[in-house]
């Protein structure tokens, strides 16, 4: 299991979320709400929990 922090614009984060959903070897267990980064109104962060699927599943 991996816990990942993504940072970027809202569009970039949504784009990457769609990419993660299409990868058959991983399962996204949790995708947090977007949090505004301090000092900017352009960049956000999200936290993602990812599980690697075994070949037997």
C-alpha cells in the first residue's frame, strides 16, 4: 500500500485521478477532498491511498 500526496491545479489533479483509475494493476482505496495550499489560490493538494493488485486477483 502507498500513501501519496498530489499537488497541482484542480484540473491537473482530476486528470491524474482519471489516469490512476485506468491502471489495472492498482486499486485506489481512498482519494481525499482537495485542500487549498497556503499562500496560493491556484494550487491544491489531495491524499491518495493506492494498493498494488497481485497477479492472482
